[in-house]
């Protein structure tokens, strides 16, 4: 039972930015469904939500798979109702210079980071249209704006997400649905954990605030866009990068 709460879906909520976002939205009074790729990950989400006194649940989903996304949305509707806040956060990297990049590295990143946005948004739009309310927040990256050697695949997905965001915002605005992107800089998560130390230092040298961002600092911006206070912002990309890139 959702106790009349609005339902939020956050993909990739088992760790990092997605986990912080699930907690932030839950603390703002939403019923939260967070996804992981494994049963153990989904169970861990249910546990951390409960420990934070947030109503919600972890579920398994692979956003790179059509059937998995269809089943996920059906399960959420059955459990709690149609999600009206959707955070497309799940993402992966497969870094390589283009000359060495295998087709599999290109396709995995495009399918997981970009094709997933099509799948998840399309599956959730009907419910939002019916509710005449919706908030879609897509997680992009600073490299969509700045470019990054070794990340042609990843940067292409993130730039694609931003164009998708602007276009869907134009399509869905008349139905009370806002669509925005949040573009993080260099955030302390598993995704950045294994970068070589000299690479990290070189990146940090480009950050005027002189430190990595925390997942909670991205989650706060997502929560703002999902809230009543963010209701007149749509088609926008909010940059949260410590000054690393100023658009
Ligand atoms: P992370 O710590 O690596 O976590 C990735 C999340 O995505 C996990 O929950 C993972 O689930 C999930 N995931 C991976 N593949 C998936 C799939 N096929 N289907 C469903 N879920 C999948 O990542 P993060 O650093 O928090 O990044 C979150 C988002 O922010 C990503 O879109 C990333 O591109 C973006 N971003 C991150 C940074 C940064 O510096 N960290 C900067 C800019 C943008 P499992 O735990 O089950 O594997």
C-alpha cells in the first residue's frame, strides 16, 4: 500500500547517485521504487529504504532489456500505482579510445544509457498523461558538454539524453509533465572509484571547488526538480559540477 503517496521510480538505485536520490525523494514523501540488476541489490534497496523510514521497495530491472522494463512498470503499477516521478539514473561506462573501441563496448553503453530512456519514458508516459502530472529527470554528465577522450560512446549517450529531454519536454508540457536533465561533474561513486590516481588529480585540477561532488549533492537537485518548487522548469539541463564546466 502506498498510503496515497505519489510514486517515484529511480533506476540504478542500489548505489551512488541513484541510492542518494531514492533516499532524498523518499524523505520528501514519495513512495520510492528503486531498481538494481540483481535480487540481492533489490533486497538491499528495500532494506536501506526501511532503515531510513522511507516507504518503498527495491525491484530487479535491466534497463537495457525491453521485456525487463515492461515487466518492471507492470509490477510497479500492481504494487503501488503508476509512477509519476521517474529518474533515469542507471548508467555504465566502457571507456576506450575510438580506434580501439569494440562494437560491444559501443552498443552496451548506447543500449544501457540511451535506449533505456526511450523504454522507461515511453512505458511511464501513459500514467503521467492520465494523472496530468509528471516529472521526468534524466541523469546526464558533464562530458556531454565538454567531451572526454576515451568516452565517445558515453558522451554520445549523455548528449543524446539532453536532446531527448528538450524534445520530450516540448511534447509533454501541455499535459503537466516536466522533463529535465541533471548533468553531474566528477562525483564520488563506484563509477569514479577505480580511476587511476593521476587521472583523478588531473580532473580535480579542473574543479574550482577543489573536490569531488557527493551523490547527495546531485540527489538534492533531482529532488528539487521533482518538487513543487521546480514546477516551472522544463527542457532544462542543470549542471552540478563544482565549476568544472560552465555552460
Ligand atoms: P554507479 O555507482 O556505478 O551505479 C550505477 C547504477 O546503475 C547501479 O545501481 C547499477 O545497478 C545500475 N545499472 C547498471 N547497469 C544497469 C542496467 N543494465 N539496468 C539497470 N540498472 C543498471 O553509478 P553512479 O556514479 O551513481 O552514476 C549514476 C548516473 O550518474 C549514471 O547515469 C552516470 O552516467 C551518471 N554520472 C555519474 C558521474 C560520476 O562522477 N559518478 C558523473 C556524471 C554522470 P547494480 O548495482 O545492480 O549494478
